[in-house]
């Protein structure tokens, strides 16, 4: 039976890369997008052109009032596309960053980060738990910034630290169902995150490379490969773990 992965924020960046990697591993893909419908459709088209099957669904992961309707839309997509009422892998990837010192962080900034990165992850996972197959797997996205510090990311990193704690508790509670739950924590990656600063600003890119054991900033493939390996590889006995994929940044 085809394994099916649900990936939030799959229209761009690490989510898109993960969707493409898992599709090449033979997985069916359901990706969510917030506003980038065209980008999401492009991912679906690319997967289908390569012989895979995929669907894209709109979702604001920071708005819990949408989750029940999303669950129903997901159930319909699973039935229509794969003839199933369940899925195997959940990747909580959707997110955004806010760069501001603690003194400059507004309550609105804080709430925006919390709603997407913590409250949304908690309650979307809760909503979808009955649809995840026994023996399935969940990956939550954290950040290297939950281990090391970088000016301007205190609020963002605090949310990711909370996600890591949530992952351990989720792993404990879902253990009886054979569901493995882990956190992937990327280091600095060359994507459009944060306005593409690591990708596009040479001085920042060089600074990251100099602080990284592998001598370069990360690429989306580095993260997509790690997530795909954790989900589809022989790693069922790995659960409740924080796995940093940073090339040894700030060791």
C-alpha cells in the first residue's frame, strides 16, 4: 500500500523539497499552502509529471478554527486520490520568522509566532491523530536556534524549544500505537526564510560557513533528505529525539 505524507507549508522552501523527496521515494503527498496556490499547484504538477500522486489543500496553520474543516477536506482528498481514509506520515513544517530583539518584539509578533509554530502544531496534530495509521511517523520542525543563539530570534527560538518538548511528550503518548515522533532542527539554510538572508547576502552566508564544521551553509536538499530518511528508512525505533541537521553549526 502506498504510504501517504501530509506536509504543512509544502508550497515552498523546505516543505517543497521534502514533498519532492518523499514523492521520489514512492509516497503520495498532501501538501498545504497558506496563500501561494500557484506554487502549491506547481509542486503537485511536478510530482505528477514524475509519475507520483499529490494533492494541495489551503490551510492557515495559525488559525485553529480552520482545523476541523481541513480534516474533512483531507479525508475527501485521501478518498478521492488514494481510496483511503488514513495517512502515514505527518510533517509539521509550516512557519515563518520574525527578526527582532527582545526589546523590540511586539505582543502581536509573539502571538503570530506562537499561533503558527506552537499552538498550530499542537492542535493540528491533535485534530489529525485519529487519521494517522498505527505505526506511522511524525516529524516536527524545530531550529538550530533552539540550541545556539543568534541576535533577533529569541521569540522564534522559544517557540521551537517548546516544539521540542511537545515532541517528547507526543512520542510518549503515541508509543502504544507504534507511532514514532521526532524533531528535525535545521541550521542556517539557503532558502527564502527571513527574506533569503542566508541565501542572498554573501557576508551572512560566509559567516554561517565559517561557523559550520562542514564549511558551508545548508541546502534545502540537506533537510529534505534527512526528513525523508527519518520517515521512510529503517528508523522506527528512533522516537522522541531532537535531530539537528546543521552540518555542525556553532559546535
